């Protein structure tokens, strides 16, 4: 199956399995709701920026931040008023992943789950080691 990214969806996961799509849909609802809540709280912060940086226990870590503007090489993914921006380098690391917002008893936050580009992931879900290409 060819890998492609659609600008009209946060679904960066390419899959023909209905169960995974349904799971993603539930994730999408939580994700959209949280992004729109954060935008309402501070209207100057329009975008959820996802970026990968070195660090964490597995070598690279996922980072999430609400920002007010785009930089030159970032792409926008928009759905129902919620906008995510990702730079081209980060997109290589997270393409095919599902982005979610989880709220648990001890923590809450955005996270990348089911990343097909990760060889190993940290148990806390914030860092990963990429597969060699």
C-alpha cells in the first residue's frame, strides 16, 4: 500500500483495518476537543505543533506545543477548526502514526501512538528509537 498524507485529516495512519480506523476516530474526537479547548483558552495560540527532538530514554522524543504561527517548512493538518502543524523532518518520523490526547489519573497530554517508524519506544510513550532505513 502506498504511503501518503492527506491534508484534510489528522489521520496519518494508513490502514485498511476497520478496527484501527474506529480506534483512531475515537482518538480524533479527544484530540480535536482538546486542541479547540486550548485555542479557546488562548486565542493567540492557533496551532498544535508536533516536533521530534533528540533526547528521552530511547534517543528521540515527541514534543507538543501550542504556537501562534507557522515556520517555513511546516505543513498544516486541519479538521473541524483544530489545526496541527508538523515540519517535514518530523513528518518522516511520525508518518503513519496516530496522534492522541490521553487523560489518565497521573498524567494527561498529547502523544504519538502506534508509530510504524519506531523500532523501540519508551514505556512512558514520550520517546522512541527510529527504525533504520
